């Protein structure tokens, strides 16, 4: 008889787990709470679906699941992912290591999954919220809202319900509740790959500005990490990929009531001596201009005006008349503007969540160590990657390993 497998969650990890389990000969059923599968995948990569990255490095991940990465990626890594989609008919485009469907549409990835699931006769139940999973005679009983007391029996269950990010797409933490009912330990979750909210009240003045910048994260005045890229200034604080990359560190620190600050450099290309020379030459050459004109062309005008105000210098003041102390303060602000972080955006605005099922309770084949027949894949586990396709790659890799293992492929 075919092994009967239930996949709880029809996102990226769930679809991959279902495909791989079905290819191993299992009879697979997907339960999805939304009215359709793969809803979240359509919004990835701004609708273009950055599904992986050629520059795969284990340092791009965080959480207790990092110890699982070598074994999982040895089975199904970037090349295997490219081969998988290539064999389904998708042309792939690479941009600075980032991998996308050549169509430029996330729907391509979803459509190919749907076609393959249909070809493999995977049974898909949408609009189904799982209320319980328990060991029973003959297997594992999966109960839904419509079949609370009866449910269906399976040989294995793969939990791929996601985390808590973007709950509108179906990831609302329900999977963690199911895992906890089965006895698993859940690492507290925080929003990750999200914007940070600053205590200063002047961000409305520069809202909407995008600029190249270097950002340094400090927790309790200790330097944690440094990122460079396009900074996006909002009416409440800072956003953009460099902010997203360290937002999970800030979120956990704030959860522990630690002080969190970010140092912003708007002129990151200059070494210290070059920086001083740049300013001295500018004072010498354009000192006859009013400060508003003197600063034109350095960075975005809104930033120039904000830093002028913070330095206590009037825009109509002649540059050559600015006292040395005020000059030094202004120059310092361009290089070391400190933002005091008071919060992150919520799970609703986060791309992923950090935290989840403690991976110390999971084998290298992503089977539960404490509940027979239970497997995990994707964001439900305590592992999260940085921006750049790393989280989708984890979904595909972990889905493959869990699907094959549940089907008896190992």
C-alpha cells in the first residue's frame, strides 16, 4: 500500500514536500487554510520571485536550525533547485547572484508547482484549518474544523504552516500551536526582514528618500554588524534591504529591553583622511555660497536640509561664516547620524519571522525526535535567512528532505 501523507500548509515548503513525497510513490494530501495554495509566493521578490541565490553561504542564516543546513543542502541545494524548475520548463535569470524566473513573474513558479501537483494526483483541500493532530490506532489522525471528531488517518504528517509573518497570506502562527500540542518547544518569535521604528521625531522631513548608505547596528553600545545598500527613509524610521538584514537582531534585543541604535553613514565611500579632505576642499572652493547651495549635490536635498537643522546652521548662512565647531558637527552627522530604535514593524509588515520549532528536537531528515511520524519544513522551524532568496531556498530544500523522508525515501 502507498504511504499516506498529509502536508499541513500549501506554501513553498508544503508544495515542494508534496511533490517530492508523491514522486517517491506516496499518496499525498495538502491541507491549506486559504482558498488557494501558494498565495504568499506571489508577493516574493516584489512579484518577481527571487527564489534562490548563487552566493549560498550558511552565514546567511540564523536560528537553532543552522546546524541542519549542511545536511539538508547536501541533499537539495541551489543547483538541485535550478534543475528542478528547469526540468519543469522554467527558464532562469541571474542578477548579481539572485535567481529569478526569466518571465519576471512569481506566478510562473506557482503555476509550475500546480501543474506538477496535478500530474502527481496530489489531493488538495483548500479552506481547511487544522484543529488537531494526534497519534491514533493505524497512524496519525488529522482533524479539521469540519471534521473535528473524526478526521483522517495518515502514516506521516509534514507541518509546513509557515511562521507568523504576513498573516494575511495564511501564516499566523497556527503551525506552532499544533507543534506545541505535540510536545515541541517553540523559540519565541519576532518579526524579521522588516523596517525599524526610530525614536527621533524628524523622519517625516525625509520620508520617501532612498539613498546609498552604510548602517551599523549597536546593541547596548556593542557593535553587532554592518550593512551597506539602499536605505529607505520613512515617516517613522528606516527601511530597505540593509535594515532588513539585521532587523531580527534588533527585534530580539528590543524584546529583552536592550538599547538598540543604528549609525547611518550617508557618505560611506570615503576613508577618514579622504573624508576630511573632501570637506576642506569644499569649504575652500564654495565658502562664498549660502549653506543650502553649498550642500547641493552631496546627497538628497531633504537629507542636506535635515542635517543642517540638526547641526544648528541656517540654510541662508554663508558657508565661510560657519564656525569651526558647527562645521565639525555637520560633517559628523553625514557620517555618524545615530538613530535610536524603539521598535520594529509588526508581523503584518515582515517578510519572515524569526523563531519557531526548536531544531534541537528535529533530526537531519527533519523528523520530530519526540513525535513519531511528524516532520517539519520551511519557516515553521527556527531558521530564517537574510534577503536574497535564502528563505525560499530553505523552503524548497527542507520541503524536499521532509517529503522524501516522510515517504520512506531515506
